C-alpha cells in the first residue's frame, strides 16, 4: 500500500496530460485542484472525489462515504489505474464543480 506522498505522486502521474492539475498538502493528506477548482483529495480512506454526475458515470457501482467524520460524502476513486478514464472523468467533472471561494482580506 502506498503512503500519502507516493499516492499523490502516482495520481499526479496519472493526470499529467491534463496540465492544469495541482495539489496542496492539507492535514496529513492532499487536496487536488483542476483549473483551480477542488475536485478531490487524499484522505485516510485513499483518493476521493466530489460527488458529480461524471463520477457516477465513470464509477457507477461506487457508494459515497464521508472521508472523515463530519465531512460531506465523496466517492472513493476505483478507476485510478485507468489513466484515460480517470482523465476523462476529471475533465467532465469540471463544469459540475463549484467555483473556488475567494478568501476575505483581513483588516
């Protein structure tokens, strides 16, 4: 089993062709962005993505579960090994994802 850093590196390799994917470390895991919209992250359970119609299309047998207590449910990614399918899903998810919230400036 891969540790979080190895999993992050593997996911970035799988999504390399999309170009606009980045990640940031967050509370022991990683948050993933595509064109500056958050689409998923690495949590204790593994790599999970937000619930979208694209996610349902590419992972139809997937049940949503929260990545941690009190969080909104997400899909555990089951197509990680299929680079082409994973990239298609992330691209199609983009229009369904909310815009990134702007940070308020401190006074």
